[in-house]
C-alpha cells in the first residue's frame, strides 16, 4: 500500500513540473533559444576551463578574417587561409631545437680607428708633399734656367755687337720693328735666340742662332746628366751665286762628321769619304770631307789651321757648299725635280762653360772664331778652281742630275701625262661652252683621229736607196 502511495506522488510531481515548463514556453517566445544558448554557453565555458591558453592561436584567430572596403563601398571578407601553414606543427619541425652557436655570450664590438688630424700626422700625406715639392722645384728651375739662358744670349750679343756692326750695315733687323737702334736678339724659344745681319758685299746676309741647353726644362737637365750636351752657336752665311765657286768642303769632329755624312744631302752625294785630320795638319779629333782635293788644300791654309789647333774644343764643324739643300730627303718622297740649292758657309761652335761672374770673359773666347768667319767669307769670294777642278766639279753635278732624272723618269712621265689630260679637258669644256655645233663637230673628229692613231700599232719605216 505504501509502495503505491509513493509511486502516485512521483507521477503527480513530474506532471506538475512539465506543466510549469510548458507554461513558460507559451508565455516567452524566445524561451527555446535561451535554453539553447544557456546550454552552449555552459559547454563553451567548461571547454575553456579545460583548455590551456595559447597566445599564438588567439593571435591567429584575431587575424582570421580581413575586412576591407573597396571604392564602391562593398564589404569584402577574405579568409587568410594562406597563413594556415603557420599553425602546422610539422612545418617548423626542429626549429625550436636550434640554438645560437655563440650562446648567451656578449657580441664583440669593433671600434674603427679614426686617423689623427693631418697637422699631427704628416706621414699620411707624403705623396702629396712629394708632388707639390716637385712642382715647386720645376717652376723654380724654369725661372732660373730661363734667366740664365737670357743672360748668356745678352752677354754674347754685347760682346760681339761691335764686331758685327763693323762688318755689316744692319745688325738685328727683324723686318718688323721700325727703329733699328733698339733691336736686340730675337727669342725663338726659352733656349733659342737668333740674330740676322745684312748689308755686306759678296753675301746676302748672315744668320746667327744660339742654341742653348734647355735649362728651363728639369727633365732635360736630368737627361743631360746622363748624356751631356753643350751650348752651341750656329752661323749661316748665304753667299751670292757669282761670289762662290762650285765645290763641297767640310771639317767636323768625328762624331759630328759621321752624323753629317749621313744626314746632309750634299755631303752624302759629293763627298761621303771621311779623311783623318792629321793629313791636313789639324788635330786628330777632326775629319775632313772634300769633293775637290785642290779646294781642300787651298782652304786649309795656315791661318785656319792655326785657329783649329788652338780652339779645337770650341769648333764643332765648318761646312762650305754650293749644293746645300738641307737634310737628306727619303727616296720615296715623290719629288720629280732636284731640290733648290744655295751657296752657303756654315759654322758650328761650342760655347765655353759659363761660370757666374766670368760670363763676359767666356764670350770673349769666341771672338777669334767670328773673326775667322769673316776671313773665310773674303777667301771664298776670291778663290777660284782651276780648269781641271772646274771640269771635275761640273761632271759630278751632271752625273748626279742624270741619275736623278733616270730614277724619276716614270714619275715625270706620269706627271706630264696628267698635265696633257688636264689641258685637253679644259679645251673640251671651252669648246662645249660655245654655241657653234660645227666647231664642236670638228673638235670631236680631231679627238677621234688622235685616239685612233694612239691605238694603232707602231710601224718602223726603212729607207732604201735607189741603185
């Protein structure tokens, strides 16, 4: 009985509870959703308590979607699925195990050494200092060398001015200055000075050229230490054609003679043989080259030999020639006529070494050599070859001319043919420019006959005498 009573109470209570639930559902429209949300919230809350917090997963969850607005205002939600591989644990397998080889050691700091200020450390600028020093030395040498060369030229001019004025009417005329009283030597360069003298019988004039050492050039000074050179004076006297006979003669030091015999055109053709100076009573340091033997003996008289013996260290060469044309030209220069020649007397003297205050005394040593120049001018004016010597000299010149014409025959024939063709071309242009058809026709017939005659074979005619 008690059992049935308890069972009836349980059934009654359960029906009462269901009735209240249905009553709540009918009264509240969102009751079913609240029940669902409460259950989900309970489940999620329980899961979060059981699951550890992962900062990386939360960070990736925050960046799961990217929302951007385009120009039209549309909302585009993009899922960054391309970053899912960062959540893959196998993607970075072994990455967490790698450690820095240096460990926790402090990195080494390298401090760059800053150079000391240049005023406290001049060794760093030795190249610049060397260059500046070289430039300063070069310009100082330029100024000093230029000044010294000018002093040498002025000292020579002042020493020989009286001697030159006694032998020439005009000394130092440059053809430009109007007042000849103030004319000095012309400065061609820092080491070359020239002086022109004219107004004397038997010669057109005399050109004096002072060719000094390049004292203004430091490189030339250094080169001169290895290969010494000397200051020189070159004198060129241009003789009148009727005041000099036909011969070639030269006296020079051995070294200069070897150079002149190869380079000078007249010496290489008419007197290439070099003879020792002992045969002519002059120092052995000289060589003699002469075309006509009698002219060589006549020119080397007692006065000239005395000067050569006394000033052998100052005389470089003496060259007399009626066929002077300068330096020898190469064979393939294409010349079709002999070069123009002059009758000249050439002298080359070495200037004595200059020693400071004794500059004028050194220049006085050159005066006897210039006196010898004027003596040679008068001697050449009076000297004449014998009949045999004259015939020999003429034959030599005729032989040289024939050899030259023979070697240039082809070139001259080609030049002549070019001149004839040019003449015919001008004649044709002149005829065609006229309005006379008859004249043009006659010229064309004449030209055709000439061409036919030129193409016809040449026949040799034989004359037979009648019996």
